[in-house]
C-alpha cells in the first residue's frame, strides 16, 4: 500500500486485490483516481459488519501516531463554531457562508463536526478539492444535493467550467448510496476516535 500510494501504476492492482484488508483498502482512497474510488465504495457497501469492526480496529492502530499542525486561527474559529452550535445556528447553509466568505478554518471545523470526522481529514478533502470525498461526507450526513452542489461550485470557482464540473459531481452524489457513504465514513472516523483517546 505504501508503494502503491506513490506509484499510480500500482493503484488498480492494489485496489482490486481480493486479499487486501479493508482498512488498507480505505487508506488508498485519497491516492487513487475516481474510478478506483468508486470500487472502494462498492467494496465497503458489501463489507460484512463484523469484518468492518475488525478493519476499523486495525486502522485505529495505524492512525494513532498520525498528527498534523493546526491553522493559526483554529482556536478562534473553534470558539465561533461552538458559539453557533450552542445557539442552534450551525446549519449546512452557514457552512456554505463560511466557504464563500473565506472562513475556511471555521468551515473545516463545522464540516468535521457535522460529519464526525477529524479536522485533518476534512482539511485534506477541502485543500485537495476532493469533491468525491466531500460527496461521501455530505451523503453520510444526509445533506441535500443542492447544498453539496453549492459547496462544489464554491470550491471549483477558479476552474474553467466550474458549474459543469460541479454538476458532474452532483450526478455522482445522486448515485452514491447513503449506506456506502456511511460505511466509508466509518474508516475516516477512526482518526477522530484515535485523537480523542
């Protein structure tokens, strides 16, 4: 898996390998192209719940040592997001406002709370503009397709044909089942659980 992450020629054979443990398969998600990401989602949807728990335990062991630096405005943004949450004003629409106004740290904190993933996973998804991964989070959180499309358009605003690209991702969002999204998200949530431990 480590070699495959750095070598695109190994992506397909690694993802397609039947004996690859589910936790390692899901570690490949952010390294592979969209077609292979779809295969990972399909395999997660078919995963036996007992095997899922075993794979999550293995994944938690690996992510326990991972860490990353937080942005300089993290504490201030966290306090603001918590204030909104306490006032019952933290909505998906507010997240869109954060994203539009350049409040990326507040958006990431709120997104990570909404989806129950760690901050670093949310940050990686947004900074790399991993819209298919954002679709997984939004679908698992049962957000409306229009909100996902709003997030996508804002993230793609500097691209040529941003609306067309966002619509293509919205089509993928429609095809993604909530069950497959929830199963995939459980692997990502392992990071947050390890940080809390």
